[in-house]
């Protein structure tokens, strides 16, 4: 019974985190080679992807203690792209 209780509590926690990330805007930047960088808030952390004509690759995952825009602003060699109004 204790295991089922723990599993239900963990599921509830994960659903809450997933719901919190749905409305978080992604952030965009350009790196020093011109590639597009995007930071997306996920339930497990903020994933940072590098996108080029050849494809995309996840390059980092950060703790969820900052917004995607704050993560990109703190990264060296990247110029944040301002959000659209």
C-alpha cells in the first residue's frame, strides 16, 4: 500500500510540473556561428537545442530555477533574439 501511495504522489507531482510548463514561452538566440538556439521549459528542466540547416541537437539541460530567456541570456557566445510583441 505504501508503494502505491508513493507512486500516486509522484504522479501527481509530475502532472503539476507538466501543467506549469505548458504556458512558458520558449526563448531564442543565435550563437556565434549563426545557428539558432532555442530553450524550452520541460518538466525535467530547461532543454537547450542548437538548430542548423543540417538538423537539431539538444546541447544542454538546465535546472528549472530560471526561465528559458534567463538561461539564454547567461550563455556565452549567444545573442538573445527579442520576443515578438
